[in-house]
């Protein structure tokens, strides 16, 4: 590419950055610790159920 040409990479991604950076007031907000805790409890529950399976 010559110096005069612009690849458009930065400009083409600017809209996506604005889209993903926007906060939606209707979005469900969940604390990451809650997600980890629920995943851990779910995993332990599966292990317990497998232990009692015949």
C-alpha cells in the first residue's frame, strides 16, 4: 500500500466499538461472582447426582 491510501481498519471498527460500548437500561445485570457461584453449585449438583446413579 502507498502512503496515500487508508486501509479503513480503524474507521470501520469505530461503529462496533460504539455499539458494544453502549449500555442498555433494559439489560439484565448479573454480578460475575454470582455466575461463578451458580456454575459451581450446578457442577457439584451434577457430581452428586452421578454419585447416586446406578
